């Protein structure tokens, strides 16, 4: 009889150990995929990193264009004249500047409304 109890305890202990290892593997797998530094978080951070890199490149290009414009405004007489004419509305002696009012788009009634006859 003690032999039967021992074999039963061994079988139960073996099943419990197997179940415990299974639960432990499940918890570790869940943490690897959904944890704070898991696969999902890694993909999100990688996507965010690519977006930030694109923003950096765009800002660097804007900065280069602004630096070129600053350099032109410091040393290029044609660029200085263009800026003065366009933004400050300066004119050469004897020239006249005409400013036209901004055009407003024509207002058309919606198609759903019918005109009374």
C-alpha cells in the first residue's frame, strides 16, 4: 500500500511540476511579447525612431535652405533687391507699384436648393 501511495505522489508531483513549467513558460512568453520592453514595445519604438529620423532630416534640409537664404541676403544684391521688392514693397525711382485686391471666389448656391420661379 505504501508503494501505491508513493507512485501516486510521484505522478501528482510530476504533473504539478509539468504544469508549473508550462505556466512559467506562458508568463515568460507573455512578458517577452507584451511586456514593458517586449516585442510590441520594441516595434513601436522602432517606428517612432524612423519618424523622428525623417523629421530630423526634414529640419536639416529646412535649416540648410534658411542658411543659404541668409547668405544670399548678406552678399547677393539681386536677392536683397528681390526681398525688398516682394516683402517691403520698395520700388526704384520712377517705378509705380500697383496692388490689386485679393479676389474672392464666386459664391454658388448648393445644388440641393431650388430657385423659386
